[in-house]
């Protein structure tokens, strides 16, 4: 459902033409059966409105970061891990399957294109641990994606992926390094977001220092 909603609403259709030249679906090898079931439906019901779709299957050993990096590598963005050599597109939008799109929206790409100084734009940002952008929907300029890949596209043995940690601590390590700290690799004035991920002060239990998604007090 998340994938379908994003294809239908976030493909940048304007006047019958998409804002994007290509869509890449990067998923785990274990999901190949599901994708083979969905693709004919996507092509039948949405295909006439979408740019070309490429599906890639990868070993999911580094969560979203690994699937993004493997896809970018296969597209020719890099010559080997963490060695940026080529960027075939002016802008790159990356999303994951943790959210549903409810209406047509192209704001991240529009914001990214609005200023040459911007290298990384997120749908949401937070000031809970310095300024950082949530990773579920981000856009990168050609320079921005090079910096992302140089920082995040590491082998699965890299300490940031916490291979020897339990599942919970491994995910925390990945979020800390590949979601929060990745923003620290950019000049602050090259970062922007469309919305704040922080809850309003009147509903915020400050000791939590969390975004609205994790803030239990806000939802009580």
C-alpha cells in the first residue's frame, strides 16, 4: 500500500508529464515474489502515467541505507563503495516504505530546485539532536548525493551497521549514524525541510527529546 500510494502521488505528474526521468524500486531478494505479483498491476493501472520503472533486488544486510546505496551503485552513481565518480541525474529523491502518500505532492523536489545552494532537502527536520533531516523522504542535489554516498555507502562490516549488536541496538546505531549524523556532513545553509518533525512546545515532554512520532506525551 505504501509503495502504491507513493507511485501514484509522488511521481511528480504535471500536465501529463512526470518531474522524474526514472523510478527505481530497490528491495530485498526475499521480496521478489511480492514484486513480481505487484508489477503487472502497477504497469496496468499506473504505468501510462509513470516514467520508466526499474526494479532491483539486493541482499538486505544494511536496512534502508544498504538498499539505497546498492541501487545508486547499480545506476552508476559510484565506482565501488564510497568512491563517488559519477552522478547520472541532477537530483535524486529517496524514500522508504514507512509512510503513505495521501495526495499528489512534489514539494521536496520543488524545494531542492528552488536554490542552487541546497544539497539536501527533507520533508521533515528536527532540532532534537542538532539539526537533522528524517530519512523517510529526502532529496539530494548531484553534490549532495556524492556526499551522502561517501559518508553512508559502506560495507556491511562497517561499525555503523552494528553487525554484532542486537536488533534494537543495531537499528539505533544505524539511525544515529546514517540518519541523524549524515546531516552534519553538510553546511547548515545547504540543508532545508518543508515541515518540522518536533511537536509543539505545549504538548512536548522535553525530557524525551524525541520527534513527534516517538513522543508518547503528545499522543495521550
